[in-house]
C-alpha cells in the first residue's frame, strides 16, 4: 500500500445539495422489487446457470413473491434466449409477473431481445448505454451529444419494435432505461439523457403500466451511500413529469455499503430496487434483496416478498450459483441466530423468559406481543428457523445457554446451582473433545449424568416400585397439628439385583434416604429440593431436583459440605419424581464404590425392619413376589422361629422352602397342585359387584365343589369356605401385582384372612399367596391357600367343642 494513497486515488466529488430532504425521511413501504439474479447475477458466475437451474431459480423467485424478474440478456447467448422462449412457450410465467430482458443500445440486439419475449403476457425491455465521462471518452469515444443521440435513437427503435410486437402477439410492454454508470455520470448529464429518452419513448403516463422506469445504477460503488442518496434525490427533484416515472436503484457493493445505498436511495425518492438474493453479482455483488426485505420486516413493514422458509431459498440459490452463503451473512448465514458466548446466551435465555411473561400479559390485555430480545433483531421462527440454532455451545459458552437448551429440549428448568454443576460436566466434555457441542451431545450428557430416560441411562440404583404410607407420630395433643411420619416401602434395582428396602422419615425423600442408609449403608442428607410441573400435551409430569451431601455426623458440617451431588427425577407422580431424583443423586454419590451384599441374618440384634426387607428381597429374587409389608412382617416371624435353632442364620433355599410351605405357594401346574382352581364360573348379579361363584377346586390336595354368593369373587369364595367350617373367616387384606410382561404376564395375589372360631374363640390370621395367568383365579387360589391353616384351627375348635359337649 502507498504511504500516501492520495497520489493515486481521488475522492468522490460531493454534490452541492444543501436542502437535501432524504436524511429526515423514514421508509414505511416496500419498493417495487426486481430480481436480476438470472441476468446480472448469472453473468457474474464462473459457470453460468443451465436452463434447468434457471428454471428452478425462476420458480423460487415467483414463490417468494417477486413480480418483476430480469430473466436474461437474450441477445448475448442462445441459452439466455432459449430460456426466455421456454418460459413463455411452456407457460411458466404467472399473469402478474413481468419478464424483464436486458439489451444494449444496438438495433440488431434490440430486435433479438424483443423477439425473445414475443408472446409473453407482460415484458419490460431494459436498455442501457454508458453515460459517464470515463466510458464516453475511453470506451466508446462518444461526445455527450452522441451519447444522447444513441439513447434517443435506440429508444425509438425499442418503441417501434415493441409496438409491432404488441400488434402481432398482444404482449404488453414497459420500458426501462439505464444511464449506465449513473453514479459516475455528471448529474446534469444523466438528467439530460433521461429527459431525451422519455421524450423519445413518448408514451409515459401516470398509470403503473405506463410509467417509464429510469434505473440509476451504481455500476461501481465509488462513494459513500449518502452521496448516492444525494444523486438520487437530485435526479428525482429535477426530472420532469416525475409522476410518470419509476425511479429504480441498482446498487453494487464495491464498498460494502450497497444495502445502505439502497435504503438511503429510497429515502431520496426511489420507487424500485434491483438486486440479487444474498447479494450475488459481479465482483462484490449486487445489493442483497433478502437483506433489504428483512430489514424492512424488522421495522414492522411487510416487504411483499416472503422468506418464511429461508433455508429452502438458500438451498436453491447456493445450488444454482454454486456459491455459499457466508455463515455470518445477514439473516441467512448459518451462524446469525447463534450465540456462543456465555453472556449472550445468558441474556437470550433471560430475554426469552421475560418475553414469555410480557407476551402472556399483552395477550391477556389484547395488546400486541412485540418482539424484543437481546441480540436477536428478528424472531428466527419467522424465517422458518428453529430456536435450536439460537444457542450453540463450545468451551467459551456459559451455563445460561446450556440451561436454555435443556429447558427447550427436556422441558426442565434447572435450579441455579444445578446449572452450575451441569455446566461443569459440559465444559469438561467440550474441553476434552475440543469441539462444539451439539444439542444432542448436551441432552445425552444430561440424561447420562442424571440417569434420565429409560434403562439405557439407568444408574446402579433404580426405582422399580414404591409405596409411601403415612402414620401419625404418637403424642400429638388434641387440636395440635399431628406430626406425620412417612414410610417408604419399595423395590429398587441394585447393580441389577432387586432389593426390597424400607425406611421412615418426615417426608417421602427422607424415608427413602433412611432406607438407603439402613440397607445399603449409603448415608446421605438432603440439602436442596425443588420441583416444577412439565406440561407436555395433555399429560403433565413432575420434575424434581435434589442436592444431596454425605452425612458427616454433625448438622453444621453436613450443611457446609463442599462436595454435593445433584439428581433429577421425572415421574407422572410428584412423590415418584422426588424419589427418582434422590436415587439419581445417590447414583452420583456412590459412583463405583462397593455396596453391601444381601445377608440373610435374622437373629437377635439385627434390625427387624432391615431383616424383614432382606427376607422379602430373597423372596422377590427367588419367586418374583413383592410381599406386602404386613406379610413381610408375618413371614419374618416364621423365619425367626425356623432359624432359632441355627444361631439366627438360615440358608437361602431353606428360606424359600419355608415360604412355599407356609403359604401353600406352588408354581407347578395342576397335577400335583395342593390348592388349585379346576374350573369356576362367575356370574355378576348386579352392577354393584355382587357375584355368584361356582366351581371345582382342589383344597389341600382334595377335590371340592363350591358355590356361593358374595360382594365379588373373593368374598363369594370366603362364603363357600365358611359353609364347611364351624367358625368364620373374613378377608383382612388383599394385594396383587403382575409378574412378567406381554403374553407371559401373570397375576400374583396375597390374601390375609382372619379366622374366628365358634363361640368367639381367639382370632387367628393367616396369609395365602398364589399366582395364575387369570387374576380372578389367582385371587381365588390365594383365598384357598389361606384356609389351609384355618382348617386345622377349625378342626381343633370342633374337637374342643365336641369334648365340651361330651362332658
Ligand atoms: Zn449490475
């Protein structure tokens, strides 16, 4: 570069226009658009478009709403000529679209140009000749007078040929004249040429179709946009019969200010703009029509061209031009709705939240829902872009952006401290892999970290089933709020093995934490908890977030612990979501540390609660039965009795055998079944559930026929059983669950019956357990199994009664 560029370059000559009006004006209406993609844009391509490419491009322009399209320079090439013919002969041009064709001021070329559009419904002949001093003297060796004469003579030729064509083919013509290199032409001379051309054309009128178009090209952009605006205003103010003229702009982008030039040129009085989509064109290109249109749109003015699916337009244009759109190109670049920086992401996230509230308020009051977002001048959705693209995450990004993506894709509003914790997880991955994180990377990392979204992401601890029950703490004085305790009974998967665990606390979460402490020696405390609902479609779910810390033994130390573990849970049930969140955090706390194995220790000194649950765990894993809590307690007593002789230890097999024996539980098929339903018939007697049961059963190995009525099949079965007894049985508790899946699914039933002997002899309670593929049958079998112990008692009672009678 030169030390003093003024020795080589001259500044533009400013126009003396002290009363210029354009700086005070505002654009409130779109101009008439002309796309010259297929002419000026196409001429600038290394490989000009093929006819099929031009056709696709043309259709895209029509679809976007362009009503004036410069389709070719027909005299310059056969491809161009043939393309115009094809558009007309194949009827590709909608009635309201004007085909524009360019011709230089030469008679034979004008002739061929007019021929090219013969038969079109509507056409604009666009003729140009160079008018600036440099071109006049150096390129064409014409005087001013010769230049004017050339324009006049050839305008007359256009007039004559188009008249003939209209007469012969009915084509409606308009005329556009360009004083080529207008921005470098002396302003007075540009006016002189145009006045002469207008006179030669001779039929300009105020109606839309009659107006002559004077196109004022900044063929090469040589000055700042305000200079161009001055030139345009000067032209508009001085040309005669302004009302019969459309003033058109044709800015190029040599200085990178074509958009500004076009906008200021419109303020200066222009009615029309010629340009290309995404600014294709010779050298630095023509002005970008998409940019201009969307600039208007963001001012609340519809541009009358539509880019609702901007990506589809980009796809066509880049394929036809074989040129990319720059990633930071206004409105269209891949990165323009993207924020990488943490502070921007944070602002956008807050902006969206604030806007949602503002819009809800505005909606409620019937007011407009204005778009007002930090860093986003336009709603990406208006251009068919999803918000996904708005925030992208790399190692420079902040927690706000990540939280936004999690919110958008998983519907979760993370508490602030969780945002920080998860941000560190993402930072680590981004750093390690040294790449940008996609939305999928982030959501997958979230699911993995917090064990969300099915078995793929499950941790070492996973909730299978649970029951929360409440019991009032003793000692609540009358009228005082009773301090209710919560009991957690549940089945969790621990390293792939089912475990029955239970615990107490003043809420469901602390009851689960108590259970983890008791059964797995995982001693954690709750530090933070929050939840919110996720409404997706019709079904609302609850999301819970918990922060756990290791229990250090004293409250202060625990509260201040530096290390904490976050967990997230989602469940249709709010308690379920909290419990899942606790297990999620517990998974993160235990990492890969060893967990205590199940011990079947039932002796003295062992906690009854944990002993019962451990016994239940053994039955669960051996028989897939989830024992109700009271049955756990009942069976545990049996186990303790059986183990008393062997120092409190009992083998796994002995335990399972004891269970089968005690509850008449056999899975074998009928042959050697001791309690079986051979056949039964159930009649529903009325809508309230009254039923009549009749059938053949095997009770303790013996076939028995029964028939009775009751408030349902089980009470009918009890009724039938009672007929054979001196005393009475009644059902105290009934529970059921399914085992297995699909066609293999079976029902497991648990029935506790109470027996009262004749004459009010002491009550006996006993359980029966059964499974069957039919849920009614499994219930009936369980009732029958429970009567086994009752039969002995009844017989004893009968004998006792007989003895009393004999005496
Ligand atoms: Zn041009």
